[in-house]
C-alpha cells in the first residue's frame, strides 16, 4: 500500500494552498460578515482548474483523478467552506450529473462553461417538505406537447441565486423514487424565481436559495436521463459528493489544527505558552488524530472512485466521520482559544459555524449511519 | 520571438535562512527553497510576450540539484523548456562567475531575441548579474523595467525612478530586467502542472559550456563572506502613555529618530 502523493498532486496541492492563502483567507471574515464572497473569485478558481479538475478534456476538463480533486477540496475547506461549496456543487453535483447521465449535446452545452468557472450550476433536489425523504418530492413536471411544464418549490439550494442552470428533480410519474425525473433548467427561464436565504449560521459567504417554479417550460431535450431515472441520478451523484464533502471537512479539521497549534504556542498564561499545559495538548492530539482519520477515510473512498470500484459505503463512512470530526475539532479548538475563539478576529468560530452544516447536508449523519448499517446487516432501517 | 529567462532557486524567506558554517556560503541544501519571487515577474513578462505572438520561452538556472524546482515552477507557469547548469565547482560563485556561466549557457541555447531577468535575486539582492550578463553577451541592457512592449525588432521599456519616469527603446536582441511592478505573475494551473511533466529540461556541466572550473566557485570569487552572525532579536518597543502630552512625546520620539 502506498499512501504517498504523486509529484503533480503535491504541486497542485501547494499551488492551491498558495492561491487560497493569498486570495481567499485574507477576505473570508469580511465575506462571512457581509454574507457574500466576492464572486470575482469564481473565474479565478476556474483558471487554476478547481472546477474542471476531474472532467474529460473534450469537455474542457483536465482529466485529473478523484484523489487530486479531494486534495483541492481539502485546501478549499481549510481556506473557506463557502468557496468549497460553490465549487463542489457546480462541478461535483451539477457537472458530474450531466457527465454521468447527459446526452452529448447536453454535455457540450454546459460542461465547458462549468469547467472554466464561466457558468455556475446548482442542484435542485431538496424541497420544503422533503429533505432526507427526497424520493417523495412533490415538484411536478407534466407533459405539454413535446415540452414539459415544471412547477414546485425547492429549498436550501447552494449557488441558487448565482447559478446559470439548475438540475431540477421533478415528478413525472407515480409516487416514490421511481416517479422522479431530472431536468436541466436555465435559471433565466420564464416562471423560474429565486430568493436568497439570509441568516444562516455558517457558509454565510455562499448563496443559498429558495427556488419557485411556476409552469417553467423546458423542451424534452432538457431532460437528463430517461423518465423515472432522476432519483437514481441524484443518489449516484450524491455518493461522490459525499467524498467531496468529507474532503472539505478534512480541510476544516486541518485548518483548526494549524490555528490551534499556532495560537497555543504563542499565547502565554501563567508564564508559559498554553500549549505546554497537558489539557491543551489533549485537545491538539485529538484534532491531529481526527485530521488523519478523516483524511485517510476520504482518500480510501476517492481511491475506490478512481479504480472504478463500488465506493458508496466508503463515502458514507468518510462523510459521517469527517463531518462529525470537523464539528469536534472546531468546537474543542475554540475552547483552546478561550474568549478570542468567540470573536471573528480569529477563524475558530467561523470554522465551527461552517462545520455545523456538514453533518446535515448531502445526507445527515443519521442517514449515513443507516446506509452503513444497511451495508453491514443487509437490513434496510430507513422505513 | 525566442526568449530566455534567467531564474534563480533561492532559500524561502519564510524559512530559517542561514549560511554554511564551513565556508560562509548561503546554505541552499538544508533550507527549503523556491523560485525567487522576483523571477516570477520575469517569467510572466516573457510568457505574455510569447502568448501575444509566437516563439518559445526557455528558462535557465545555475544551481545545485534542488534548483530544478525553480525550473519546474517556471515550466508549470507555461515556459516551454528548461536548462539547468549544475556542477560542484560552481559552489560559492560570485556574481561575476555566475554571469559567465549564464552567458555561456545562453550562447549554447542559441541566439535569443530577448533575455529577461528579475531585477535582483531575493537572497543576494545585488542586482548586478543582468548588466554583467548583457556585457558578456554584447547585448544592450535595460534594467528595472516596469512596463515592456515589443514591436517587431524594437522593445519599449518604462523605467520608473524616484524623480522621473523614463521611456527607453532598445533594439532586439536585448537584455531586460523587470521589477515587481510589471505584472501579476500567474499561478500555475493544474493543466500547467500536468503539461510541465512532459517539457524538456537539459542538464549541462561546466565542461558542456567550455568553462574552466578555476574560473568559477569560491576560490575565484572577488567577494567572500568573512564572517556571519545571527541578527539579534528585536528589542522591545517603547510604549508611550498618554497623560495629556502623548502627541508631544510621539513627536519627540520621531524627532529623536530624525523622522521629522
């Protein structure tokens, strides 16, 4: 077993860190306060290759592997999870769904612009009444001649108000997951309204939106995959998305580790650095082990993706562990900062607020445990 | 247009930089190093010129094994090929010897239309190699360019001084050193990193260049470091407490340091 990175992976990791340390880290507090990152960063991220990393070259991508993508996601998570979310939703959820299920025409229409960061995509699955129970969503797409008319409501959609295009999951058939289809809907379509959700605990720099669709007309060529395949497309994409979230969470843990080590070795109380107190070292040791464990679970899942093997359960384990570890690391790290951890002059409280959603979205910790439990026992405990 | 960019691998300013205790030369092997930041501007300037027209950018460096990293970074940014001159005899060379090795390397590369360098290295910070190199190559030298355009066989350079700005024209081929005001160097992209793997890098020794070992190295150097000592830690600053006369005290402090 060889866990060493290739020269190119290390080079990209170093460039990503250098870029983010210069272009993102100095601004993250301000972006967090004003509830919006500077969107001028998006095409810059595109130039470096963050969006196109794992897409084939014929669609404007760079043909990189998933381990490299996870390294990029870790660096983004360490710098600012709001930025990480913009990339992982546009490339990982939107782009990967189109790559997996799209027609050649659909891929050519959207992927080059997604890969360059020129266009952003979003993923319209969650609805006000269906979160974990996505298979029972109620947005409806009904036939009208050769077109579809889509009506319904979506909520908590990352990139929602910025995106140029949205994958809208809507019911074309009967109840349950098998009645769901997916559609590529330009967000400037008549009848497509968006409202930004303000006042989030974390990820305040990224746009999270409610979407309202009223008889939005799309041609049949906008359907992604066959009728009834929507839920399967969503779940497949989310499996990979979980690896990406896990990598972002690893970045949060790593960021907490670096900040806590720096602070506790500089901060002096009782005449010595607080890092010399055993209870502080306990905090540091726990975060350090969590960083390694989260990273190794993430890399294992990414390696399975790269080798074309089944990775769903590994992804659930990585996402479950890394997201809980991110909350733990930010919380205990903040403790080591004392009162300074509570103000946004230092990054600990932002790490904690950003980490908190990680155990909720793209499958809650409870959903991950049910998936892992089902894989271990063969018994479905969802319903 | 074919451009040669001279680059240097320097100790990272963020790291603990030191000298070798045995011969008082800069320690380049036990300290993390990188492509001198000032040379990134030279690479960027060359890439911009070639991208606007045609031709290729060759980067050349003189240094130990690790200096290959400086070439690699330039190739990742987009340069086309690299030349690495390395030879144990070069260790301890001064600016005069460095300019000799670079000049012979550039002659062997061919006859570039333009040689571009940074304004100085971030370790030695002498800033004399560009003009020495131009002298050896018989090229006109324009230093400290903060703007550079090329039209046919004519380069136009803006040179910002303390009291005036000069616009200088030079006929190609020429050597131009650039400042950190000339551009914003790009970050290597993932595409650039992957592409750099396949770009050619030649390694040349002094013998390949026809340079005698006795012409370079510490023994041939005109300048040597006689002794070095770590900089003493910064002393504690003076805290002025405002008791109604804070402004006066500050002014007195500044006056005592001849700032006002």
